[in-house]
């Protein structure tokens, strides 16, 4: 069983890998704008979409909007054109157009920081809510996307079937100090090394802990 000390070592390696590549788009939005609202919008856009596509769409959109009420001055068709070709762009345009009214009616115009409250907003699921809470507000949250789900299982840290199960399990076993960065590090790692198909195992700096290639099992003491 892997101790917290060894897990810290693995996280340090993942951090070094993360810093050697471009940060995921949502982190870049936060760093460049400091806007929680734009983090929320970029996160909604990023679902089922590559970072490069999200970055281009967000750039075009942010030339026209800076706060929720700006969506009221754009038609749904205009929003669709600005964010195309992100995945499900028509549905996302619909959700973004609904966002100002939802914020006003539910939260007096403010963006909430709790997972349950964020999930009440149009186009926001648990993954988006966790990412906004972690990146936008800097508060503890575990965002689980396909990369986090895949790599956490490959490492043998857990054995789950769905991202939701992975989130619930990580909440129990992952030390709080790693919650905010776990998604960022694993998304970057999953895009560059631990690919879903043909992962670069021979170049992997944490391969000694990978269950996929039959070495050590990564676990955390409860």
C-alpha cells in the first residue's frame, strides 16, 4: 500500500510534467482574466471539446462579453456562430443565453461557489461545478473528467466504472491538499503521456506505479 509520502512524490512528478506543457484552457482563462464568470463560461464550452477549439471559441466570445448581462445583447444565433465548432455548440449557446436569468433568479446575480448550487445553473454538471469551484474560487473540489477517471484507475488508486464513482471514491481517499490540482495535473498528463489509446508507457515518469502495465499498485492509507 502506498503511503501519503509516496503519493506526494508522484504528485510532484505530475506537477513537473504539468508545468512543462501548456495548462488546460480553464486554468489559462483564470490566469489571464482573473474572472470567475469567464472560468464558468470557458468550462461550459470545454465539455466534449479539445482545448485548442475551446480556446479559440472562448477568445471570440470574450471579445463580445465580459459579464453575464452581455449575453442579453447577443442573439442565440450570434452566440452559436461565436462558439462554433465546440461540441454541442447549439445546446451550449442555449445554456449561455439562459445563464444571466438563472443567476439573477437563483443567486441574485452572483456565481455560487458550492457544487450543489452551481449544478442548478444551465449547462452545469458535476464536472463543471467542481472545476469552477476549484479553479475559479480556489476552494477544495475534485473535478473528474475522462482523464482523471482513466488515470486514477490505471494507477490502481481505485477501481470504479464511472466518473461519478471516481469522484466519490477520491473524496474519501485523496488528501485534501491534492484536491484542487488533481484534475489539472491528470488532464495535462492524459493529453500528453497517458493517452486513452497507445499511451506512452515507456516514457512515463510514474510507470512504476501503473497497474495497467502490471507494476506496483498505487494506493493511499486511509
